[in-house]
């Protein structure tokens, strides 16, 4: 398999401007203070396509101090000024959408059509929402004779993952800047290209020096240095639950706020009255979208036992519509997994499902036929899964769907809640009252009823070990604010 000719475009562009060996600090592209570096691996070919610099504690301090100096002036800007800047960043992201899409395909294997139609436009929506929410947000509210004032919390460290790189960056940077905070971004070192492109458009949009800073590096080095830095007021991390725990532990020494969007094992509960033809195919697609590399993917399909045979047929038919292959081909629906470690993790979890006695309906270990190179996995469906199986409890983060049968709605709700996670959930059914009643009993930060359209204003975040705090919408902006009450203000 050969890489598409245009795959080199993002790297060529970065080589002329930001360059992979630089960080963006205090309004300028600067060289790191250390000499460590890491290869950027294209998951479709397993080939190194570039090399990025890795930061250290000195680079972190440089960026944090720049953000600290910039904070007073940025916090004092009007909402209209901040909205104007976000509008310019939004426009530039849309203007360069093809460049971003190609970077995503190169760095994490997103099919080019999916990068164009989902990753980039959804990322742009976070910027639009952050801009628009500033138009009439009441930063000062009366409550009797007391004024309730919301103020920016300060310098925010933003740690983003490799699975939705630009989407997660805009979901944090947009509301943080809208709130009046200054930021230091640490993108994943495994998918850094789209982050560097984003730093370019922020610069071109005219962000004041120090308001936005970017330092590449590992979690163990840069993430840890941000977590313990006394001049960082808040950490927002999207990543594994393990990473979130480490950040929270490190941040505790300076009592900074920590917002965490972590792991998930989301249920998709199909009620007995659901129209299976409308419930099952979209459920399979949602579970395996982005090659299953989504923290809220509904990878536990909970269905009536009496309908199991029909569910199997519909699920297999839906799976047959998916085409795994070269992500540069327009017809590809599912590309490779984003990195070698995730490929090995998925293989391990498929083997665990087989060892636990789950019924393999499709897929299994290894690569799809004809794909001998690249981090490709076989989309896999298990049935007759029980809640005590590893594949029903642990987040796989790959194209593996578990079908769990139930005999009563009470049992189905218990299965849905039998998880240490609580990030996303789905409920399918035709009786709206029952669908709503079941949704109210699921322990999850977000519940989707009958596959609604994505809503960028809907708060997103987790219960239990899926984290704390919320992103998206007004609540996402408020996460970056402190609340001050001024008594006697209206006396």
C-alpha cells in the first residue's frame, strides 16, 4: 500500500513555517531548551514522516511565565474583543480545512473523508460556539443586593489526546480564551501535526503574545511539569483514567483545579419496543466510528434476549458496509488504529474476549486480509457477553463491539450501570416516556435518545471514573471561571 502523494503537504507546510522542531511561546516560534525528540509515525504505513521536539520542565516554565504575564491584559479585554479573535481563528480553520484534514489522516490514520466531514468541521464548531456564547453571557448577575461575578481562573494547562486531535484542542482552547484565560497547550506527542497547524492560525488571527502557548512533549515530562507548576491555576485533561489520576495527584500539591474527561465504556440500551432496523445499524456505526477510538463510543450494545438472532443479522449487515483500508482513499470508512500501542492493546482485548468465552460473530485477532502493514485491526463483534467479562468492563478503545442480552428492563438498566465509567450512553425505544425514564436512571454525564444530532451546546463530561467537570457549551466556558460574590453591590 502506498501513501497518497498529498500526504506530505502538512509536513512541507510546517517545514516552511512553524517547523516541527519549534514550540510556540510568547507569540513566537522558539527552539526548545532541551535536545530530546520523537518520530511522528504514520499509522497507515508505520513509517516515520517527521520528527518533533520534546519539551522539558524549562520549556514548560518559559511558556507558563509567558501566559502569566499575558493574563492581566487578556482578562481585562471585553467579551466582544475575545469573540472577534475567536471568530478569526474559526474562519482560518475553515479556510484551511483541507490542510487540517490531511494532517489528521497522516498523523492518526483518520480516513480522509471522515477527517473532512467530521474531525475538522466539528472542531470548528467548538470555536463558533465559544465565540457565540460570549454575545450575551452574563458575567455579572444580581442576586438581591449581591453581585455574582464570574472571572477567568488564570493560566490554564490544556492536555489533549491523540484520538480526536484538533477536535479536543478547540474544545478546550475556545472556551478557555472566551472566559479570559491564557493557556499552555500540550497536545499528544503521537498526533502533533494538527496542533502545530492550529498554533499557526492562532498566531495569524492576532492572539496577543503569551495568551496561547504550545509545548510538545510527553505526559511524564511536560504533563507532569504543568501539573505541579505553581503558576498554573487549572489543568484540563482529556485522556485515559490512569493519566487523569496521575495529573490530579501531581496537581494536588498546589491545590489547582483539575477538569478531567477520561475513559468510558458507554452502554447502548435497546428497549423491547425499539425498532431494531433503526436501532442496531446506527448503534454498530456509533460504536466503531473513528475505529472505536472515542471515549464515549457506545461499545456495549444491550439488547432483549428474545431478539438476539435479529440483532445479530442486523449487526453483521451493518458491519459489512464498512471498508477498512488506506485512509487516503475516498471509499475507505475505517483506517488504521492511531499507533502501535493501541493496535497491540486491541489485539490483547480481542484475545481476552475469546478466552472468556464470548461468542465471536465477526472479526477477531490480526489484520484484515490484504493489509499486511499498518496498524489495521479487524472490526470485531462479540455476543453472549456477560458483565463480568473483561471486554464488558475495560475500555478497549478500538473497533470491538460487545452485545449483552437481557431479560427485563430492570436487568438492562443494571447492566448499563455496571461499570466504573459513566461518560456517555444511548437509549433506543418508541415509547418516549419510557425512553426518558430509563435515561434518567443511567449513571452517565450524557445520554442520547434515539440517535439525535450532535449538539455542541450540550455539556459533556463524566460520572464516576470518567472524570469531573464539563466541556462544550456554556458549562464548558464556566469551567474556566471562578465565582466571586460581592455583597452590598446593589445596596
